C-alpha cells in the first residue's frame, strides 16, 4: 500500500461527513491507500457520523465496489499529538499524509502527494525520504468553494504543517512520531518538522496537492475561545523553545527581545483593556465588523504574549522541595 491519509477529529461532526467523503473519493486505485481516523474523545454527534461512514463502507464492499481501507480508533480525549501517534501506529501505507478534520482534500490529493514523492526520488538517487507539502485554500464554508487554484496569498512557510503534509511512514516512526508532551493546542507539528530538519530530510511543495481549509469568519461569541486557545499556544510555545532553543523557534514563537519588549510596552499602557472596551459586549452572538475583527485579533495577540510571560516566569522559577522551604 502506497499511502495512508491520517487525521484526528474532536467535536467536528458538522464537517466530518464531508471530509470523509472527500477522502474516499480519490483518483488513485482504492487498494493504493487507506484512511486512518482517530476520534479523540468527541462528545457531539461524531460517533453517529463515523458509524454511518463505516456502514456505507461495508455496504460498498459487499456490493463488490473496491474501497480503500478504513480504520477508526476511538480514544479518550488525549490531545492531538497522542492521537497522531495512535494513527501512526496503525498506518500501513509507505507514505503517511496528515490532514486535519477541517480540510476537504481534492480528488487528486493522494495522487499528487505520491507524484511529488516519485519526482523527487527520480532526481535524488531513488530516495523517497522527502516531506511533501501541499497547498490549502481557506474558505468560510464547504458549501461555497472557489475554483481549486492555489495562489501565493494562501502560502504557509511552515516546514511541516499537518493541515496538508506527507512523509514516509518509516521516517516519522524513526524520529519517534509526535512528542505527546504537547498535550495542549499548538506547535506539535512544528516540533516534528524541526526534528525532521535536523535529520536532514528535505521538503518539496506541490501546489496541485490541494485542500480546502475551513476558516469561518469569527463571531463575537468565538473570541473567548480564541483567547483560551492563544493562551494554550503560548504555554506550548515555551515547551517548543525549551526543546529547540534556536533562532527559528525564538522568532516563530515571539520569545525574543524585540517582540517581548514591544508587548511589554503594550501591557504598560493597558492596550488589552482598551481593546476590550472597543469590542464591547461579546456575549451576544453577532458578526464582527472588519474593525472589530482587527481589534479582536489584537486582543488575542495580547492574551498570547501575557500568557507567554507568565509561563516563562514560571519556567524560570526553581522548584522548592518541602525540606528546603524556610
């Protein structure tokens, strides 16, 4: 088997059926790939969606229709890194293609990941140890999709971004998979990319290996959740820098004198409080205006840097054993 599509899901029942359908409807031969889905403790209607997908899959096989392999693993909520590792352990494809539960792969998605790998192997002495990065087109709805044409406005500079990326299964296993100490949101895929980079693995970009990435416009009631997510990302940013203390991580996370100094100044003039006043009551659901959206992003950014400072301070404070206390 040449490829595994692997993704984890958590409380995305509204999107999951469309995502699974897109994974099943690939142009490569059904026996050339499989789908490995990890349900990370969802509490919405995800179980029902998965149950229907399993039933349709079995019915198609019984009717003599060739289908890709489909493996589902249910686990208690443990976070994305642990979920990815479970998926890696069950994968059988030579190349594992990571996506998220909010992306819609195009029909030639797997084909293009494999084509990019094969092209690299032909020009590099038959080695397939290469990361293939695909493109993502952000959309507010899966019901109103633009033409599948990638452009630079959709570019991401991430070396290993699990919205759409693939790597040989043997390679990801060789570096130990994802670091499951990243139990909160953020940076677990960047950590993998840094370890792959240190191994000497190169990356190629194939703009034909496309997905649509669901990015709805935030509403007023989404802001608090986005703040909590930014705070979690700040905590994992400190983890990332501790594991990889180099210029890339310090620049990417904002843990550097320039960015920390600027946001310290913003805290000094109470910028976050001013942003909150400008946004007003967020408890009533409403669409944010362009100006409010810009202000909300600034507020979320300040929440990130404030939590970053708290986490750095905590990390620099030496632990005190009971017998050492005065």
